C-alpha cells in the first residue's frame, strides 16, 4: 500500500496540487482532473499501482503534461495490465496530442500492451484512464519525458510569439547538434523579429553557431562566439515578403557550452518603423 500526501508544486505562478506516492511517482487522483505534470522524468500511474494490487472500479483519471515550446511530450508506458474488451470499451487509456480531449486521439489502449511509446507533436499531452464497474487489472505505470523536436528532425512553429532554447538549456548542449525551428508566418506581409537574452557557444571560430535563414535560403544573420546576440534589446528582423524564417543551430564534434534562449514575434511589417517589443 502506498502512502500519499498532497504536495503543492509551483508551476510558474500557479500553485498546482499534485498527489505523490512516497517514491515520488504521481498517482491518479480522481479529485484532480487533470493532474498537471511538468517535470520531465516524472512517473505517473493508476491508483494503487504497485504491479500486484488491482486499481479500483469506476475510475476516471486525467493527466495533463506540460513541456516548453520546441519540445515534444514523450509518454513511455512501462507496464499496462487492464481488463481487455472489444474496442477497449471497458477499461482503457487514451492519449491525446494536445492539452485536452478536444485534441487528436493518438492511441487508445487496453489489456496488456507491450511497452508502447506515444509521441506528441508538441509540448502538450493529455491522458485519460477509465475503468468500469467490474473486473480490474493491476493498472499502469508510465514515464513522462520531453525531447527537443527542433533537434530531432526540426519543428514548425505557427504561434505569433514564443521562446526557443538550445538542447538542455540552461545546461550544456550536445556535440553534433543539428536543430531547426521553422517560424511560419500567417501571411507574406509579416516580418519575424528575433532576440536573445542568453547566448553562449564554443569560443572557436564557427565551430558552434546559430543562423537566421529566409524562405529562399538567404542567410539573414549568423551568430557565433564573436558575434553573439547577447543584448536582449537588439532585435533582428526579417522583412515583408521574406516569408517563413528558419532558425538553425549547429554544433561540431567537441566542446559545448550553455547555449541560448531566444524569442520570436511575428508582426505585420510597417516600413520605416522600428520594431518594438510590444505585441
Ligand atoms: Ca473493468
Ligand atoms: Ca563545439
């Protein structure tokens, strides 16, 4: 039997109560729908999960996963033992590709599924676990992690403004990184503004660097050790008609640093005006 207590975890400025088992896993709490989980590496389970005792009947559990822009939510189910019915209509797990059940359903699982992994397209994920009134299994245990999608094939971002960070920021990025953030403008008349408040790469000529590239492949900016964009008051802008903007990050095979945190904003281009920080 696992003992539980309520811990108030601070996520940003919002206090979110999370039910923790003594081993630090987040269990189902039917009174919290959803339980919000933002720490990569968190293990989450059905109620009473210990691999042997069954979960209760008539359960409705919801878990919401919150990563950062540029990351993907990755849910790895280490153990699933549920009642199995046709179309998984008795006891089941649903995984959604977004913040709630209005998002696309990625998978619906029941019975004894062999170590599935669900990968969300973005930084939000949502899981629902349901049990009916009869026949229970031992439940499930799963792990929430996040990955940097930009550095695993690239990511397309359509939000008007947001943040992008190097892998593992503020810890060191890795060797041989190859990352692309594509900032997709809603119309050709839009420009993209980019600025940084932190930038640290290897201090050797063009070993690790960041580029800003327009839709035709023209390099608008190259930032590296000697020409970094550390001043957050310096805004780099594309022009109207330059279309979508790629921000790329490349590192070579040795020596890493803390990397960078950058911001973007898309706006209608007004000739003769200086971009301001206001949206
Ligand atoms: Ca059942
Ligand atoms: Ca390097």
